C-alpha cells in the first residue's frame, strides 16, 4: 500500500485527529449529546465567518450552498451580475439561469481578477440588478478577486445583494462578512475545514434575510427558513451528517481566534514558497492575482501537463490537479489547504524537479533541486 500525498485544492489531506472522530461509533442526531456539539459548532462558525448572524449547515457539496444562496434570496425574472472568471463562476451563472434568473455575466479573462469599476458601471446602467455574485478565490484559475472593494460598490445599492462563494477562501484569507458588508457567504467542508466532502455552509446578512421574505424561487431541500428555525434549537431540518459535524467541532478550533490568523498565515506562506520555488525551476505563476489557497503554475509548451501529473502520481505518489477546458494540460494546480506538512512540500518539489528533469525541462537540474530544498527548509518551520 502506498501513502499518497494529496496536494489538491479540495478535497484536502485530513489530520489524524479528524480521521479518528470520523471513524467513531455513530450517534443519533436528535439527542442531547449531538445537540451540544451542534451548538458549539454554530458558535465557532460565526467566528470563522466573522459574522453575528447564524451560519447554517447543509448536507450537500459546496454547490448546494451556491444553489441555496440563489433560491433563498431571488425570484424568477430577477436580474443579477455574475463575475465569470473560471469554472465556478460559469457554474453559478448557469445555476441562476435554471431558476429563470437573467445573469449579466462579466467575463474576465482566466487568470485575471475582475475590475470593480466594471461592476459599478453595470450596476449604474441596470438599476434592476438584485444581486452580484462572485468567487472570492476562483479555484479553477487560482485567482482572487478584490472582494472588499466590490462590497463597497454594491453597498451603495440598497436593493442589491453581494453574494460570495468563499469555498476556497474561508480559513485561507481574511474575509470579514459583517464589517465588509457581504450579504451571502457560502463555503464547503472539503476545503480549509479539513473534512470529507459532503457538508456546506451558508450565512445571510440581515439584508439577505429581508430579501428571503419575498424570494419566489422554488425551494424544498434548501429552504433556509426551515433550517434557521430548526438549527437555532440545536437540530438540523433533515438528518444531520453526524460524523462531519462532530469532526467539524474539532477542525473549527483551528479556524477561530488566534488559530484563524495562524491558519491564514500558513496558507499565505505555502502559497508564497510555492510561487518562489516554482520560479527557481524556471516556471511562471499562471494567475496575475494569485490566491493563497491554491497556486496555478503555467507549464512550458513542451511539457504535457497530463504526463507530468501521471509521473508525479505513479512515481512519487503526489496527487495534483491540472487545468480544465482551455487550460487542460497547460497548468499544474497545487492546493495549500488542509493538513499539509513541510515534508509534503519538500517531497512535492523534489518529485516535481526530478520529473521535469526526466521530461527535459531546461530549468530543472540537481543543483536547482538542492537550492529549492534549502530554500524550503529555511522558509518553512
Ligand atoms: C470546491 C469549490 C466549489 C464547490 O464544489 P463542490 O464540488 O460542489 O463542493 C465551489 N466553488 C469553489 C470556488 C470551489 O473551490
């Protein structure tokens, strides 16, 4: 049996303490013992999301929370703006379309961040716009958007909500829901929360809860009013994913208070050394506005990304993601979330350098490999 190092931007490697809880005997979800855990989780989630409002837990992947955001605040016929700068922006726009909502997509070239002024102009031209939807970190291109600046623009429009997909942002970068004025924030368990896929989170501002009252989109499984009522009394509307939520109680200890600052700092550091070490190998960072939860490295045209990933996986047991659609085979994406140790980073760059030497990349040689190792040992402590 081989030990694989998962360096993907979700799912992420899980620490042994979390794995232990996930394997514990099952509890029923309508019991005092579970209620106590759920209450503790709810309190901590507010600190992680930096909001005073409840953060609701849904049993779904992150996309479920993205859908919940739409169907609980909007109505068929509404107009919205969606920032489309990669796969996840495309998904949110398509989702809204399914519910009869007209999205004015702001198409941003992949790897670039959106210009907040383009949102301002579109909002002024279309006073009917009910919401602006944007990823904080567009995982498919490893790019971050200027969320705080966009929030300031949207806040000037009292009838418009700002909804953010913070699925690879919470825990990896500072995101202040209340003080920045974000109206809907969604996230998912398999990213910085260090859990398996299957649970998602959503928080609404007072303005978004007010919009919820008039929202006419069909909703049954993702009816947030039902969830709010039930979750405030220590239960979930449908059955709870007890293992996820018990493990979440532990992982949130790493994502609250001082530990949240530490977690963010660690992601920044991993992203920074990944960019620097890649440059030492003669590779370029793909994004013009790089994220700290995932880094995309542009591969030289003579390197086939799929072959490189196969080599990394088969020979070095390193699992990484490539690019999708127009970026297929052209980039390598390295995740920085979850239980990633310094040893994982050393093993990754050693494997990457050796694979690139084998594939004939001119920037890779034994000397560079050693220099990178020294650099990583100095920077990561
Ligand atoms: C992972 C991710 C999602 C959610 O994907 P699911 O597969 O539904 O969990 C959404 N947005 C971003 C930016 C993500 O990274």
